[in-house]
C-alpha cells in the first residue's frame, strides 16, 4: 500500500496545470486567480470561471478548487474528474506513458507516445561538496551558492555536475567541461519564487541567476526569478494561453518584470520579443542588459550589478 501511495504521489507531482491548458484556458480577473473550470458543462454559466489553482511549496505539487462543483484536490483528482476514471486507470495509463490531456481518455487504446522514450540515467542529488565543482564556482566568483543549486552524480558516466531543477522535473547541468541537460529529462523554465518579492528578474541561465544572487542575497528576499535555461524556452513565457498560469498564479503578488537576458544576438532578440509581449498584455516591465555578454561576465569584471537594477534603465535593444 505504501508503494502504491508513493506512486500516486509521484503521478500527482508530474502533472502540471499546463497539461490542462486547453481546458482551463487563461481567463484571469483583476485578482489574477480565476480560470475556466473544466468541470462545468454549461458554456453560458458565468460561474464556470470560479476555478482556482494553487501551488503548495511544501508538498511540491499543484492543487485545484472548483467553486462551481465544490470539488477540490490535487492534479490526479482533477484528471480523474475530467476523464471520469478511477485511480487504477490513472496508474495504468501512467505506467504505459499514455496519460492524455485536453479530451477524454481512450481506455481501449492506450497508445504510447510515438517518440522514443529516453531512459533517464540513475543519478543522485546532493548539496555541492565536490571540491572540483566548488573550485569551478569560485573561479566564476560564485561565493554564495543559492539553495537550489546542487550537485548531481550520474552513475552511468561516473560524472558529477552542478545542477538546477526545472519546472518539469528535469535538470540543467554544468561543469568546467560541459553544459547541457540531464538525458531523458524535460527541458523547461525554472521558477524561483520568494513570497516577499515584488520584482521578477528574467535571466537566461543558472549562472546568470547565481551571479545576480551574489548581490541580491538579502533577508527578507525582494527578488524572484524566471530562468529560461535556453532562449528556445521563451515561447513558454509568451504563449497567450499561459498568461493566467505563469503571471497570475506563479507570480501573483509581483508588480514588475525585469528582462535581463544576455547581451548577444539571441538575448537581444528575445528581450525585444518579451518586452513587446509584456506591453501588449499591460504587464509592467523593463529591460536591463549586462555590460558584457552575460551577468557572470559582469560579475567577473567587477561591474556594479545591483546598481543597474535600481535605475529605470529602459532601453530598446537593437543591433
């Protein structure tokens, strides 16, 4: 029974609100909480939008509350309600990698994903104690290591890297000779939410984040972060369907977004795209760019990073 409960818990943590995006939509109100309820049948029912999502940091998973139907629970409960199935069906579909979203589950044809599933290698996560990784961080002037930077040991390669978990449970990794993602894991954004923060800084990578933290490491925390982990993930921030999930739910109390991407062609183009998206959706934002290529380069060259974020340094980035 304990094994089964652990499996159900893992399934509930693996399901994100984004998976239901076609059903819950992104209908926000001034409070930023309300979404379309996937449990309401009537398209004319104004109470259909009385649907709330909340992320519990302690339990590390999402919960819902539908005021229309008085139903609430975690994402597994929501999946069962939407698809009218029981927990045994969910477990079976999960094991077959056939959980379906956006419509009814086909219980007679549990088709696996066409793409080959790449097995995630065995690995272990721990605090950074490896002397070579610590020396590597020191060489990049990272003296105060953020709590969500860890070390990952991959059994298959007898290899240890600095790592940071993303929103989908995958890991971005780096050491002196390597930069990439854990094989088989999903590529995604990383969200660092601080309850006292009013500003969100958007950066490209974990070393940009760690570099800024050398200056913003104060109590109470006043900054949250969105880390792209790659500019290819930018589309996840500017998808019109995810406004309600990302900006109204994850960062509901934040009042300003600071776009702080790299000072290269990809970073400049992405900054302009993101600024246009924020302006279109009436979200307060500004662009701050590093003096050199990225924020770690600025840190290495003793640039006063914190000062750059104090001023309304609004710029239009062009070549």
